[in-house]
């Protein structure tokens, strides 16, 4: 059994790819990937594209980049995503052993590709899971059946660090732990956003740097505590849903 770490992508991405090789895991998703790619490229040949994709005037270049996706050069997913979470995860600076564990344990949800592993190779793109892409509509609903089937055979503890937009594409249920980050100041705890991304990245790094494979939420909490994180394991927010793991940070 493996530990599965679920991450969202990042809006920030590398500017360009360097290779002609395109390689993706989860080959059972190839058909829906082609459908989404074709629909995205078609959309980006219309004037509606910026509005549908939620782009500002300064992001107009993203439409042109999407339009060129079929022939675009690629790079490793580990090098693709930038931003706070991925800066703190630091996939490129992992040891060889930790990099192999990351390739096995980390699954990144994507509006365009469905699921990605760090070792996959794709071109830079712009498409959020929250987009309603003609003609398939909401991408989370479109992807849900295929992703559910693709991840059904995977056994083990699921550590869920996705945002709500990407969590809508698959709910792993009772075998999962949803990581929440709380900031403690003056005896009061509050949910944070920007700091949460940094903390989730640091937690994900700890989980791939360690060879340990926690099998239960209790194992996970004990492991992270041993690795220097301040954590508290809670109950289930809904029946059949995930356990909650709070990571407490102070400024």
C-alpha cells in the first residue's frame, strides 16, 4: 500500500517547455484528456476565451499559449508549477530517493490533464478545474467519473491538500485525511490562505522525504509530529468523509 498525497496545481507555471517528449501517467485518462484539449484549443480560437478562462487583459498571452498546446514543447511536472506551495515542496531539490517517493506518492489534479505525477511531461497551459468549458461544462463534474475509476485501484492512506475547486473532482472518503492549516496568535486560531499553501508544501515535502508509510490517520499525525510539525487530529466533518488534520503555525 502507498501513501497518496493529493495536491492542486498552481496558476503560476514555467514560461516554456524544453522537450518534444510528452509523457503522462494514468493512460486510462487519455481519451478525456484529448476531449478537453481539443475543446480548450477550439475555445482559444474565439473571442470568448478570456472571459471563459477568467483571464485579465494582462493575461491575454495565455490564450495564445493554449492555442499552441498540441505542438508545444514540454517539461517535467516537477519543474512546471511555481508558486508558494511548490516553492516549499521543492521537488527539484529532493534527494534521488525522495524524488522517487514523490513520483509514486504525489498526484496533482489538473483541469486539462485530469491527474498528473511529478515525473510526467506536459507543456505549460492555463485551465482551472473551476472553468465551465464548452461543450462539456464544469470540468470537475466532467472529470469525476474518469478520475474515480483511475484512482479506485489505489489502496492506502490519502492525504488531501487540495483546494475546494479540485476536491470537487474526487472525494476519497473514509480512507483520507484532509489537511487544514490554522494560525495561532494570542490564544486564537484562524484559518489562513497564503500561509496555508506554504505549510502544505512543507508537509508534502516531509511526507516524501520520509521512507515511512503511515497506514492510519493516527500514524500520519505521529509521523508529522516526529518530523517537527505541530498537528492535531480531529474527527470526520461528515459521515463517510475524511478525518481532519490541523497543522498549527505561529508567526
